[in-house]
């Protein structure tokens, strides 16, 4: 509803300066609302401090155990799919950090299906605040910092132990990889939520692309079947989160015989993902019919 | 007894209602199954016979993990969130003066849930896995039967752990922290990430005697034909022992906790 009203306003006053004002204020309003809702949830979580400490640690540990499993594997082998432990740690840390950032900001998107089912989404629609910001900030969970911390630690371990011939481009590649990667994962969160407008109780499908994607990217592409690698390069472009940029840093061959310059594409891919996810979100919201409850 | 059968059937039907969710869950289990299977292939390519398993056995272990993840609620899930909520709001007081045993009531419901998840979310990923990879599934119906008994015992152990988790809400009011810690322990010590036979030294020894190994490692070894004859009796005794111990501890904690309910006044 709010979306449609905004669109009508834009159409009516196509080129007055007021329109620019309306559009910009919507974005600002969205970010502001996100901040307010997130702060509210932050206070609410802090009411149970013991539980917060435990869940934050749990969030740290849940991903740490993934890395412990890799460490246990390397008790028995020297290389997995031709990659050494520090090399895998770089892939793991990059993906984990990027995913952690996306999860912190957008991780609540997978609750959309529940909101559609129980009708609480309606409440969000009548508020003069972008729905996306409200859904994303819902139950904002600072404990998700645990996941980021863990990713950064493993990334740090990789950078210390790896012997990389650093060039300015390779150095620049690190922040570029983390931010674009987070943006790509965030777009997957939004697209997954848009899908839940249609399939209301299928949040697990979304999980297999987000959490599953993150697990997949923790390992080198060389161990997976070609078709799977093709799928996460060209269909759901997760390969741009860490595989391609990290393999550039490591000076390794890319999978599928891709050319050198693809390692620099993550920001472009992230932009495209956001465009598509935004379109999906809009059409999902337009198609939404309340349950009436 | 009939009452609990009805409760179990209710638990089954309750989860059977969510068809899209079940299909979505099957999809997720299959995706994770594929990812893990490829990592195991890479690992066993380097070290055949690692942990006492050959490649088909290791791959069977992966898909079994996906099939039992929800059945044995390795990462939690099912009744405990609901019970925690009832404890937090004080609704549990109503449950306590019903003429049924609180623990058996929730156990019956959880057995129904587990049965549904075994059928709904276990079989299809296993079939898909067996199409894509060479698995070591037993041909003898006896082994499958022995496996099912082991899974049932695993579900009871899982329930007993989660019941204790739920009861902690009497003291903590918010169960999220304890639930998450238990989910972590469940995932790691059940052998979900890696078979416990690959855990080195003391860590491996400890992991194998903790109750969580009943949820995946023990049933997997039964299916893979590692526990036969006396070994099978030992496996059942291990699972049954933990099930009984934890259920009894649950009763004890419950009786202490119910006195607290009165204090809290609902």
C-alpha cells in the first residue's frame, strides 16, 4: 500500500523538485526507521543479559565449530582439493565475514514468511516507513556480531600465515571482496524474502542459499562438481563473494577457465544482484494479499 | 497409554500439516548433503579408510546425518520452545494440574514429531543422495530394523536433553541462551560435522561417551554394520542408559522446579 501510494505521487508530479524530496526522504526515512527499530530490539535483548552473552558466544561458536571441523580434517590430510589450510582459511574467513555482515543487517528477512502467515505484515504496511527497512530491522540481533568476529579472526589467521606477494591491487581486493560479498549475500536475503511472499512457509529454501552458500564458499571450488560451480557463478553468483577475488589474491587458477578480470567484478555483480532483488521485492510486495487475520 | 498414543499422533499430524515447509526442508537437507558429500569425497580421496570408513560408507554417513538432523533434533527444535514459553508465561501451572504426566506428555508429542520428520524429511534426501553418489546401504532388513530401534533410542535421548533445556527456563526465564548452547553441543558431539571416529585423542574419547553420540554416530554405525552381535547390544545399552539417566534427572529437576512455580505464583 505504502509503496503504491509513493509511486502514484511520483507519477502525478513527474518533474517537480518535490519528487526528489519525496524519494530522498523515503531512503533517509528507511535508514532512520531501521536505526530506531534496531535500537529498540537492542534494548529489549539487553533485558536478559545472561542470555545475550550466551547467544552472542553461541553465534561465535556455531561458526567456529565449522572451522574446527576443517581443522580436524587437516589433522588427517595436508591439502583438501589441492588447497592448504591457510588458503582454505582465507576463503573461509572472507565468506564468513561477508556473510556475517549481511546477516547482521538483513538476517531477519527470513522471518517474512511467518509475518505473511500470521498477518502481522499488515501492521508494517500501514506505517509510513519503507516495509523493507521494517522487516530487515525486525528483531535486530547484535549477537550476530559473534559470527563476524569469528570470520575476521580466521581471515586474520590466513593473512598472517599465508605468503602472498602483495600488490596494491591485491590489498585493495580485500575490503572490496568483503563489502561486495556482504552486498551479494544481502541481496540473496532480500530475494529470498520476496520468494516467501509466494511460498509462505519455505524459509528453509532461503536458508539453503544463504547459510548453504556460506558453507559452500568455505571450501575451494576445486572439490565441487563443475555444474555446481557453474550454478553458483552464473545463476546465483555466490562465486563472486570470495572464490574469484580470493583466488586472485592467492594467485590461483579460476574455476571454469574464467578470464583474469572477473576477479574485479564483485561490485558490479553486487549492484546487479541488488537491482534484481529490489525488483523481486517490489513485485512480491505488490502481489501480497493479506490473510485477513 | 492410549492418551499418549493420541498425543503422539497429534505431534505427527501437526508437523504433517506444513507441506511447503517440509518440501523446503527436504530441499535444504539435499543442498547441505551435496556440499558435505563433496567435502567428504575430497577428504577420503586423500585418505581412504579414514576413521574406519571407506568412501561409500563415509558418504552414507553424510546423507544419514541430513536424514536424521530433524528426526533426532540435533540442533534442537520441536517442543522445547513451546514449553519454555509456557514456563515463562506461567501457563505451565495449568499443565501441572492436568491428570497427565508432564514429561511423558511432551515425550509422546516429540516421538510423533520425530516419526514425521523421519518419513517426511529423511527418506527423500537419502534417495537423492543414493542417486548421485555410491552409498553403502545395507540390503538386509534386519540391519534396517536394528537401525530404526537405534534411531528411536536416539530420539528419546535427544528429548531428554531438550526437556532439561526447557526446564532451565524456570530459573532463567529466557531459554534462548541455553537452547543455543545445547544446539551447538548437539551439532558438534553428535558427529554431524565429522564422524566422531575422526576426532583425535581425548576429544574423541570424550565425544564418544557423551549422550549426543546417540543421536547420529551410534545409529550410523548400526546402519553401516559396525555394531553387530554384542556390539549392537552394547550400542543399545549405551543409548538406553543415557535415555534413562537423563529422563530421571529431568524428573528430579522438574519436581524441584514445580515448587518454584508456586513461589512465582504464575
